């Protein structure tokens, strides 16, 4: 008898696979949000020092503003 939680042929519980997909989707969304935030801060900063200070205050990394994986803005 197969448990009702096992729906995949590989024996991995369906709910565990769904959780993993949800985490990946959330990470991708968060990366895009960080990218947008970094670019917004950079666009409003008066100079490099101002930008660096604002990003540090927000807990952001300037490298998040130059994403090349397609999840940015």
C-alpha cells in the first residue's frame, strides 16, 4: 500500500517537492526585489559614499544590483 503523501514515482513525498519549489521561487523573487532596491537606491544617491551608506543601512549589497541571471529588473 502506498501512502497518500507519495505521489511521485521516485518515492519523494509530493509535499516535500512542493516546498522545495516554493523556496526556489521565493529566493528568485527576493533576488529580484533586492536588485530593484539596489538600483533604486543607486539612482537616488548623490554620490558613491551616499550610495554605499544607504545600501549598508538597508542591509543590501551593491552586487545585487547587477544580476545577470534574468531575475532582476
